[in-house]
């Protein structure tokens, strides 16, 4: 986004490393007409929409990957036998006697 602003606000690239985006926009603000401001906001809006579309696509891919991983995990759990509870015989007899009351 900063590259778009730099390209739109300056006719030539910054000459020194001390020139930053804020100073370029400040210079542009002093000399720009309303038509130039409209053009700037039009290009910035378009650039933001493109960026939002890209983020949306990446978000969709990540969501599909998570959903796919969850489906595989659920399928693997469904294929497995439920774990068997192994209780020593003495404790099992005690449980059976206690549950009879």
C-alpha cells in the first residue's frame, strides 16, 4: 500500500532515505487539487479491495485445510474400536458385589 501511495503522490521516487510516506503525503496535500485527491482515494480503494480479496482467498484455504484435517481425525476415530477397560479380576469382583446392593 505504501508503494501505491508513493507512486501516486510523487512524480519521482524519493531522493533520500529520510523521505518517508508521511512527508510525501504532506507535500501532496499542499499541492493537490480535489481531482488528484479523488484519483488517490480511487486507487487506494481499489488496492485495498484487491488486498482484501487476497486475504479472503488465503482465509478460505486455511479454513478448508482445518476442516479437512478435522474430517480425517473424525474418520480415524470412527474406524478405531472403543478402548477396552481392563480391570483386575479382584477389583471387578468387588465392583460386581457392590453394584448388587
